[in-house]
C-alpha cells in the first residue's frame, strides 16, 4: 500500500530544540554545563513535561533534588522558550509543499502541554496542520503504541496509510512495528529524497 498521509514529529524535525541553548547562557563552564545536562535537568526530567506534568511542578521537583542548582533550574519557568532555536526552514518548506499537493499532514510530538501552549502561535505553520497530537495533552508519550492509536483513531487513518517522520530511533522502531512507513530524520535533503521516492513530492 502506498502511504497517502504524512505525520511529522516537531522537535528537531521542524523546530530546533536544545536545552543547552538556554542553560549554556546561564552556565559558562563547559564541564559544569555538561554535568547539569547529564545529571540535573536531564532528558528524563524533560520527559515529565512531555507526559503532561506542568512546568512549575517539574522545576520544583528538580530544584528539590538539586538545591544548589535551583536558581538555574527556576529560570526555565520564565525562559523555557529559549530552549528552542527556530524553524528548520527546509523541513518547513517540505511541509508546505506537501500541503500544496493536498497531502494530509499531521503532527505527533512529545511536548509538554503548557510549554507547547507557550509557542503554539509563534510558528505559523503549526496552524496549518490537519491535526496535532501533543503528548502532554494526552498524558502518554511516544514510543507508547497508545499515542499512535490516538493519532490514527482521531484522524481516521491506519498506520500503513502514513509516512511517519521522527528524529528518535526508538520512536521510529515503535512506529515501524505498528506498520507505519517510518523514516528516521537525519536531514531535510534526505527526507525530500525519501518523499520523492514515495511520490509524495516531485
């Protein structure tokens, strides 16, 4: 079956995201910064946001565990937006070309409910999706099959109908097991070639 729908991850596929964009401004020593990212505000801590825990609760929990870093952690509450770079322009161009060809395009992203609300209207293309499933709003994250089911059930397609694009090998493996045509995002140029091969782009 040829896929007729495209599902994009957001972070580091369409919008650049990196904790060090903010914390690198607050911690000047490279070794201290790496310790902070590896041990204090970790990717696991960020996953609490993705599951829907409000940002103030996450920062309070991490600050309690690492009180010596509380002043840096608490900057997230007002400056979380600075963990984002900007749109990944060539990926956004691909997204818009798909839309111009009337390909249904959806987003399925691990992203906090309150942090997504902070930026939902900052990137105009986010309003152009045919539908978005944001993990923090659902209380379940990729790679759990449940969030893929939510996407498909809500928007009326089956996994074999869809190309799924994500920068996480774990999420790609989960999508592949469910029957999606799953593409690991490495670059916009490679993605364009893959979509041309599938006749979704010229």
